[in-house]
């Protein structure tokens, strides 16, 4: 932007007794590099890519029309077709109270709209994939709940139709107890603002790209060192009898836990299925670790993060205990004056009609601005 300004006065004595006319000069004014300034102040884990001035009523939360989440994971032995089948059943408008952590003090409507859901391979990487879910809005921990159920399906522990069962809140008003997927692989990849255009500078994008490339390189090399270490074990020799004893012990412990849970349908957990002659018939007393792993995998003993849980067995979701229903939660909070007051302030007093909600979001999604 070119403007006319008065030049800065030089602190020298003037002989014209102030009668000399000062002429304005043309000067180019550049915008402050706000992104660079903020990035210099923020920790390396937070980077500003661009910015835009916005209208007074703009809200980062309520002016967004879509949100795109990605949840990264290692494929390992998961059935990706089953995961894709299960994800497809999420698409549409449903009541997701069995796919979230219900916060009844703040939320009373658990219907959300999912536009698309799929499992996608990271380019140039056979092992890393991610769940990609596009929706209008999401509930508390909804993506992490969805990811946890998808991994049950991918491991063959639940059928894809478990999604439809969980979405049927009339039939299943109480959520079965299951954990949340790890928060670290979860990324809020994008938010859609129809009337917002972010301004980016080439210099700032260059700087951030270089910084992130350095982080990527550091983590990639660390991962390569770990894989190199794991692969180096393959030639180690172990006793055949030790491998056999280990397999029997692990399967016995797992079988006992299944029996305590009243289940006997997991044939791979039956230690009687381990034939000593499979390993001990050979003349050599030792076996390579690579050969031992082949044998152990055949017995459903896989050295992955879940393998550290010695007697871990999967209990089908509908055989698990359940939490209270929404109505029961509301009734329970009435016993606490503090929680009851919070419920009334956040839900009862702020509850809007469908028409009021539509008018509010119609106004908010028109807000925005441009940084170009």
C-alpha cells in the first residue's frame, strides 16, 4: 500500500525560522507479518499458517459447517474391508449417544450428521492408514469411540453390524462399557467455513514447511531405527522347548479367563491345540526367532502392543455391563444441587426450538472475512 507521509524530521537546527514548507513523500506500507510474529512466540508444536480479519459475530465453533477428522493407525492384521463396511453404516443422521461420552449437564441432543466415512491409505506407505470422517458437528469423544469400535471390527472381534446395533438407541438406550481409542493419533484435519478465506504468505508457509519437514525427518529416522532393532532379532536363537512352554502358558492363561467369562468359542486360545511335535520333533534344540514368530502367529500370539496384556480376551459388547441411560443420568444429577443447577443453566434455560436453532446457525454460518 502506497501512502503519502511527512518525512521524519532530522534533529538539526534550521536557519529558515520555520518558514520552509515540508513536502510529503510517498512511502510503501507493508502489513505486519502476524503469522511469523506469533510463531516466534508459540511452542514448536503449535504453528500459525495464516490469518484473516473476521466479522464481529464470527465464531470458530458455530460458524463452521463441517469438520473433518482423521485418526491414524497401523494396519497390521486388521480387516480393512470390514472397517470400511462398518464406517459406511455411520453415514447419515443418527443418535450417537452410544458413540460418545454423554455430558448431560451440557448436551441434550445427541443427533449428529455424518457426511462421509472411509478408511484411507497414507500415500507411499503400506502400513499406515487413517479413518477419515466428515461431519457437521461431533459429540464429546465421538471420534475416539468410533475408532475404538472400528478397531474391534478390524480385528474380527465384532461384526460390522455392531454399528447399527449401537445406533439403535430405542433397543439399546444404555451404552456398553468400552474404552476410548488413544488420543495421540487423532487429528482435526479441517473445518469448513463457507464465508472465510484465510490469507497465507509465501515466506511463512516456507518457514513452517521447513520446520515440519525437520520434525518429520527426525521421527522417520527414529522409526527406522526401531524397525532395524526389531528386525535384528530375527537371527537370534531360542530353545524350541522354551517357545513351546511360552505358547502353552499364554494360551492356558487366556483359556482360563475365557472360562471365567463363560466363553469357550475361541479355538485359538485352547492350549490343547498346541502339538509338542510341531517344534520338538526336529533334531536341533534351537530355532531362530523369525521361525518362532511364525509358529506363535499360527497360535494367534502376535507381538504387537496388545501382546503385552498376558491374558487379554475380548468380551462382546452386548455381554458387557452398561452405563446408565440418558434419562437415568438426568435423574441422578438431580441429587446434586451443583450439578442440577449446572444442568438447568446449560440445558433447560438455553434450550431452543428447531426454528431458533436454524435461525442461529443460518446467521453464524454467514459470518467470516478474507485475508487475501
